[in-house]
C-alpha cells in the first residue's frame, strides 16, 4: 500500500484543496511563501514538506496549518478538523453551501421527512465533485468519507415523499455505485460486488434505467478484471435489456464491455464487431452530451480509443494496441492520474508485445510514480511487463522493477 493510499482524512482534504485550485506542489509552495509573514526554507524543501503532509506522513505544525488555511481561504476545521455538518465532505470551495442551503440541509438531517429538492440537488453536486477529485487522488482517501455520506443520503431518501422520493433514491443508488467502484479500485472485490448489487436494486426502485444498466456494466468490468471473460460478456449483454430507455453513451459502454469480454476469450471477430458498434454509439452520444447521465462525464472518444487498445492487447496485437492507447492517452487530461497510470501501464505492455523494448521501458517508467500512489492494478501490469522484458533478455526490465520498489540495489 502506498503512503497516499493510507493517508488520513485531513491529508486527503489537503490534497483535494490543492487539486481544486489546479496547483502543483511547487505552485502551492510559492503560495505559502506569498502568504507567510516570515521567510520560508528554499522552495524544494517546502515542496518536500508539502509532499509529506499530503501523504499523511507528517501532520502540519501550527505554523504550516495557518499557512495552508490562508492559502486556500479555508478554516482550520474545514481543512484539518472533523467537519461533520451538514454532511461530511472534502474542503472544496464548490461544495460550500450558502447560509440558506446549509440550514435546509441541517434541518433535513435532523428531520429527514423535511428533505427538499435543493438538498437532493446539493447531494448530487457533492457526489459529482468527489467523482472528479477521485480521478486525481485515488479511491482510498475517499472511501470512508463517501461511506459516511451514503449513510446520511439513505436516511434522507427514506424521508423523501412524492415525486422527490424517486430522485432521492436515484441519488442513493449513485452513491452506492461510486462506493462500489472505489471498493473495486481498492481491491475489495466482495464489498464492490455487494455495493453494485445494492446500487442496481435502488436504481430499479427509482426507475433509473441508465443507472441500472451502468451497474451491470461495472459488474462486467469487475468480472473482466478477475479474468472471467464469459461472465463479462453475459453481464454486458444483460445491461442491454434496458436499451430503449437508456442513452447512446450507456449503450456504448455495454457494447464495449461485451467487446472486451470477447477479446479476453480470444474471440477476435465478436470483439471487434461489438467495439465497432460501441464506436457508433459513442459518436451519437457526443452529439448530445447534455443528455448523458452525470457519471458518464469521462466517457468520450479518447477514452474509447483506450478501451479498444485494451481489447487489442487481450487479442495479442501489440501494434494495434499501442496505436489506440497512444492516441487515447494524448487526449487524457493530466489530472486523471489514476487512469493515466493504468493506460500508461497498458501501453508499456503493448510496446513490449510488439518488440519495442526501449519504448516499453519509457512508458513504464513514466507510469510508475502514479501507479505506485494510486493504482494497484497498474503496478501489477507494470510488474508483468518487467517480467516479460526480463525473460526476453531486454535491457531496462531492472529499471522498471526498481521504479516500483524504490530499490537501487
């Protein structure tokens, strides 16, 4: 487990606050120097201190605590305290409710039958913001926080009445789906499966066909991750039972998951047929992105190219896989650190498969830092590539292993 994965809640808040500003650690170091009343150490030393704080290795002393609060414009309780009202969340400026909304949320928590549309909308917004932060800081720091939020959302959903009840239960289903994803990402497969099943049931209760379909697609992804291509295909095809009431993007996700399952089974024709179908659906979705559900924010043509690359990797075509992965990665924003680690690791294996050892090592070394911090699956993929390169007698395999262990021996 990496230091970042084991980070306490206050360290996750600190990292999220910097991410929300779009600052690098060096940018934050400069900002701390600007707001400080006395000189700070040299910039590299401040950056190292920030890194230690964000991983949770060292809690900031009183002086740096005050500097962080000044730099981010947040209170000490927001940034480092418990902050349990109105609902626990990361200290993101976009999540701070105004006085009226704060009162509404607090009142609803105390008396769930008084939940209103504004409160449910804030919960949806809160979840959307945490989804985007998770792309950068990973799942482990957010798991306990989202679990606490889900408990509160469940209480509010039970209190909702009339037409609002469906929307509140749908929000609850979204929270469960996000929690399931983070459990899967943290390699807790049993917990992930339980939460996907719970999310699917709530989605059906709320009449949300898009989310019901998505939970089956995500279970298909989980099956693929466990090497069960047949179950991946079955679950992806089951999600298509909702076609006619789902968006092109959701249907495209199902088609590409079926394609990846066929690829894992070595069924090239079926895989490429499903992927071609998915490509057409994704293009249709891109014409009206406003119609897609909020959890599909990451799903675009660049992301799909990387899915095709993964499928070609399963089929053993390193050349095609590398071309798709390179094109997709070129469109992926830098703040998608967890995904860049995974697809970068896939690219390294694709380059190794096509016999380009030097390119494979370069891709692996580029992906390694974020893989160590945020993506255990990517670490496994990089270890596999290092093993394959070493077996082929290719230089550079040792460098990959060292990058993953920190060993220079």
